[in-house]
C-alpha cells in the first residue's frame, strides 16, 4: 500500500500550494488597464507612450500566466514546455523582418 | 489489483486527497497529468500561431514603413476597454470555478462557471456589434493594411473566444450533471488554461492594435 501511495504523485499537486489571492490579481489587472487608458489619453511623446503600453501589457500578461494559469506554482519541467516556443517566436519575427529589409 | 486501482483506493481511503485525481489517468511523462500537459503543448503551438499574426502586424506597421491611419480615430477605445475588463473578469470567475472544483464546492463551481460563460458570450457579442458598426462606417477587411490585419487578428481571437464559450458551456452542463464531484478538477483546470490564454492574447492585442 505504501508503494502505491508514493506512486501517485498526481494527488493534490495543484492543491498543495496555498491558493493565491485571485481578487487582488483581478484588482491589479483592473488598475493596470485604467493606467493604460490614462497613458493613451495623457498626450505623452509617442515613443514613451508605446514603451509604457508594451511594458504594462507584458506586466498584465505575466500576472495572468503566473497566477491564473498558476505557472508560478508549477514544476520547472512544465516551464520548459511553456517557454520553448518563445525563442522560436523571436526567431520567426526576426527572420520575417529581415526579409522585409530592402 | 493494479497499481493504479490501488492508488485510487489509497487516495479515496485517505479521505484527504480528492479521490478522483488518479482516476483520470496516470501522470504523463513529466509528472503532469495528460490533459494538462496536452493543453500546454497545444498552447505552445498557439503562441506560435499568434506570434505569426502579431509579428506580421508589427513588421507591416513599423518595420516596412507603411502609412498607417490613427487607430484611435477608427476604433472605439472606451467600449473595447470595458469589453477587455469583462474578459478579465471572466478569467477571474474561471479561476474561482477552478478553486471551487479543487475544494469540491459544487455550488460555487456551477455559479462561477456560469458567470464565465456569460462573460465570454458578452465579450463576443460586443465584438460582433463593434464589427457591424465598423463595417457601416466603411472600415472593411479590404480597407488597406490596417483593415486586413485588424480583422485577421481580432477575428482569429474572436474565433478562439467563441470556441472557448462553446467548450465552457459544455463543461458547465457537465458540472450541473455532477461530473466534477469528489475533487475531480482536471477538466476544469484544463479548460481554464485555455480560457486564461485567450484572455492573455487579448491583453496583448488590445494594447498593440487598439491603443498603440
């Protein structure tokens, strides 16, 4: 019986960690969305605005991935699966961009 | 008795761990149950798919020196901002449904799943309404590069949301039939991952297509 129990790591793997405060993440996402709108209508120089917006969007995306998709609490080997396409994505964009250069 | 049956019995007998975990299959090769690993591999391919679309947009707009209209003059930013917020809210209700499924709280599981389906449906509805308005104003997929890229990206995202709403409606029906009882949260977690991914893509799209 003991062997069977150790052979069942699929047990409460997701329930092991304490559930994050989802409402706090939600509030952060709401506030960041409002900050984005403020940045758009504030009349900043264009490149400053773009930089700020991209930063805010990536911040929001990270919050969703880390807490809602609970990547923060996943084993490293799952992170490798998740992160694998990112370098490929970068190569794709750079390669296509290179093709557009005259 | 097989090792798996023993594991099910052990988990059930303990009374602490949700019994149905082991019933939905042994963990995959990396120690993550198969449906979840499968969903993550699928999402990895989705990352590539949306990178192709978003990357093309970035290159066409900034890398190739094409003239571009003022997106804020064409698109309705306030309505879409509210719609973005609705999608974020539906992500929160999804994660609440997952938490309810983990602690085997059937009442809240059903309630939060319904909220998520309604949120997703509202998002699609508002997008369709925006499309109709834009078409009436003469902004079409044939209206230059911006029209083409706008409808391609938001259209594919809307298609993903629609698929999500349909799948989630099915999951909700299953929840009402008691298929996720006894801490059997795997189905909820898997559809949740897809739903959060669609939300994540929209966060990027909203910024890069509407705001910038």
